[in-house]
C-alpha cells in the first residue's frame, strides 16, 4: 500500500503529484484525517481543526484512500465539526472521498447559519444533496449507486445559483439550484445538524473558495476536479484483474476496464488450456499497480501434440487404432491426417 504524503507546504502537496496542464488552486481548508490529537483532527491549512464527537478517537482511524489513514464513523453519534467562519464561502468547491455499504444516510453538511446549508446525503446507494436554504429543500441525487464498500470521490461546486456534483472524476454529473447565502458557520462531517449520522469511512475533505472546473486527465491536483480525483486514484493503485482462462479478447477488455493496458502477448501450445484462452499473466491477479500499467499475457494456441497414423503399405496388417485403415502401423506424430506411403 502507498503511504499518504505528508504536508509541508500545501502548494507542494497539491501541485507535486501530477503534471499540470492548468493553474492549480490551493484549498482554503483541508482535513486529511491522518491523525487524531486529543479530541480533534487537524485542519492543515488555516488551523480550523475538527472537533471529534461521539466516541471518536485514535481507534477511529482506518486505512484511507492514500494508504495512510481515514476516519471511520459509527452511524450513531460520531462526527467531526469544524468552524469555517474565517473562510466565508460564496462560490466554492467541496471535495471528499467516501466508503460505505449502507445505502441511506447523511454524509456531511456545510452550513450558512448553524442550522441550514448544503446537506450531502445518500439514499438507496445514490449520492447527492439537499440545499436546505431553498425553501423546503431541493433534493438532487445521482442515478448511479455508490454504497458498495469501495472508495468513491465526490466534488460539489457552487457557482452563483447552481450546484454541480461530479462523482468519480465526472463519471457521473448532477446539477441543481443553489442557495446563494455565504457559507460562514461550520462544516459537519458525518452528520446533519445533530442527527442522521453517517456509517462508513470518510477521507480527504477539502474546501476551495473558488469553482474548480471539471478539467481533463493529467491536470494537477487542485487544477480541476479530475486532477483531484486522479491524485486519489494514482495513490490507491489498481488491483490487477484475474484474466487466466478468459479468451484473449475478453482478457483485453477486462484489463482495459481496470484502467490498465495489455502488454507483451506470447503464444504457446497447451494440452490443458483451449486455443485462444489465457494460460498465464504477469503481474498476478490481485497485485496493486499504478494506473496504466501493462499486464503481460501468455495465450494458448491449442494442444501441443496430436497422435496420428499413416499407411506405409496398402494391405498390410490393419491398424487397430484406425478401423478404416487398409493396413497401417502407428507412426510418429506428424499431423492430423493419415498418409499413404
């Protein structure tokens, strides 16, 4: 597993992990959830440390997106609450990673006044939000489901009166109307107000006081939503799929779907693996590699030997292995036909 990179300068942290194709912006608040100190978890940009609630402590630290730590929330009373009054947010971007198998719960809340705000939620495995300042609240949820006990990334931008959500680097995008009041009270990670607590793991919560564009592959972290997402994907690595026994075409599709590439392909005969199927792979299934890494294959060409017989003299003793023979004796392995000689 890869270790989470320690932060010396935030600019180095966000810029140093990917090639930049556009100008990056530093977050104004960042909770990496790497450590617990007393009753709080540090916010490493402006000191807006998160106060732990419920029974949270060092025992709440679990494996995170980057191989370091994340925080586990018990769904009962666990939460992290941090002030954001020193960084009032008009247009902003909220980014975080989540991992849960429970399909209906609140995730976090960025509040305008301590009661209402942007309420990030899940329902039946979908993810989205209620904007509670919009009268009775406007609910927007994804069409895809993400409560599958795997890490997923969510970024939500508020630009004027529009909220846009990007899931897993823009794999899915959702939009809705936004309350335009300045968010200048607090962020409540793991709950809504004092209820609806989140059961699962959260990591890498960050806020920007600007709207990050969706961007493109290769952007620096902080330059775009995709840049932030790819930083997490690259840090996690990719588990090599098991393609042994698949057809060559199916194996290539599985490798591509996993974010890897087909490397060198060799062809060998096999008496046990059908022709056109994968005999072996390198690296082995389950190995964690960098995205885009090559997976080498050995593909079967079919059986290595085919015993055959051929006639050496018409009318000689019948070959018991070839009932239709005019008179044959077993011969060396030559091919798939009988021959008269």
